[in-house]
């Protein structure tokens, strides 16, 4: 394991296991943990077993492995803490001279409430993340269908279902707008996107996209693929000014909305659904189309990176809500996939919602037909 992973285990053993385990080097250890996803992991496993045929070993990997060796246990990543402790205790009970009668539990069960503000993020009013149900209700059924679609949850083990959750942004107006924005920033000039749609111009000086059409007129060009096959990006000379019939939209908010229209609850091609997602900064929801549960998703990722599927499971919401938010946030570079091995080592702790909800919030849930408090 690399140093970050070692540090993560040290913190885990110290904070959640009552310091009953100590991370040490192989020579002085009683039980070894080996990461098969590390460079040469399979070879390291073979070499370890050649040196120590009977040594208790715990293998960890993102991919499932069937282990026939009675001295080897397997725990799949991201590691559920309970399973790691169970594997250690199983090996520990078989160590020579072992007499395990500890009265202390191996780990405690920390309670995390997603309604708390996140440290290290931009200052965010608590009201933004208090009620994800309230945020979800702000979007009508027709708006929800427009921005997040109606796709049911998928079985990630079914290749056909998996294939249907992806789209290619480059085939939509979203991708062309991102390309035009990059060119406008690079050359510091306004760029027009000339195509079958009404006139659209990105203006770096005003930090806006100017569109000579209403959203209703523009949306059909944003939801259909391959409308960008015959287009031209035209630079404008310094001093360009928008036409009188054009409306200006903030650049980031406009691309966010284009991504929602194009994705409709799908993911950009190449997105890894099992890779933990982190959020770079808190979205400015006052300027953005707020999709159902967007604030809760952002709050969860701000606490700790989680995969897309895990996010939907933890928040108990349809996958398309998570996919739509990710697609829009990814389009304006607010989120990304984790690259550090340590981020996929330990499974994030379970989320327990606060039971101290206000009377007003409970009444709103009942009026909306939500679940009654018990």
C-alpha cells in the first residue's frame, strides 16, 4: 500500500477500533493486508505466499476475487469497516495463544448528519442543505422530466442497461458550447456558434452567453444529438456588442442547463460509476437550475467522496437524480473522479439522518404526500 493508504488505516485503527490494532512492517506483523490493485499486486501476493505459506493474509481489491486459500481472506473495496474488522478478528482468533475476550467493541458507530455545514467549503447557509425533499419539490413534474428524464434505476451488472446510461456531450450543443468557451478564453474574444439554431454568442468580456431566442425555442436543438454536424465557430472583433433581441445568460449557468437538457439523467461517456466523486467547490445554486436533491448530493460529496451508485443508495433517491447533477456539475468542472488510491480504500460511513426535524418541515412532507413520521 502507498503512504496515504497506510495513513488511512492508522487513523481507522486509532479512531474507530479503540487502538486495538497497530500498523507495522511485514517482519513484525501477525496479520498482513495486501492491496491487489497496487502496482504488481498479483505478483506481490504470489511472492508473499511463497515466503509465508501459513501467514494470515487479507487481500483487498475493487474487483471481486474467489480465494481458496484458508489462510487468506478477501474484502472488496471500498472497504466496509465492519468487514475489515471481521476479517482481522477471524485471523486473530486463529493466532497461536489467542484468547479473545475483550469487552470493548472493535469499532464505534459514528453518526454523520448531512444537514451540517461542510468544513473547508465556501460558506453555505444551513437552509440550503436542511431539506432535500423541499429542494426536490421546487421542480414540477414536467420540469423534472425535461431536466432529469424518467429513466429507471439500472442494474450495474447488466451490460445492456449500463450502456444506456451514457451519452456523448460532443454530439450535443453542450459540447459545442464548451468548445466555443475554450476558444473564447484562449483568444480572449467573443465567439458565435452558427448553426441551425437561433444566434448564440459567447462573450468573455461580459461573462455571458447571448441567445436571440427563448428557452422554449432553443431547447429542441439541445436535446437532439448530431445537430452540431454543420456548424461554424466565428470569432468577433474587439468591441462586439449583443443584438437588441438577444438575452444574456451567465456562462456557467447556461452550460449547466445545456448539460441537463442533453443528459436527461444520463452520464458523459467514460464516467466510471464505481469511482468516488469529489466536489471542488460549492455550486452557486442561486444561479443554477436546481435538480431534485442536488443540494443533498453536493453536501454528501463535500463530506467525503462517494461513487454515483453509492450516493443514490445512501440518499435513497433514483439514480437519474445523481447522474443528472453529476453531468451538469462535470460540465462546468465542479466535480471530478478521485484519482488517489486512498479514496477508494475505506468505504464511507453510513449516513444517519437527523431525527430533530422541525414541525414545519414535517407538515410540508405530509402536505406533499411524503412518508409520515413514526
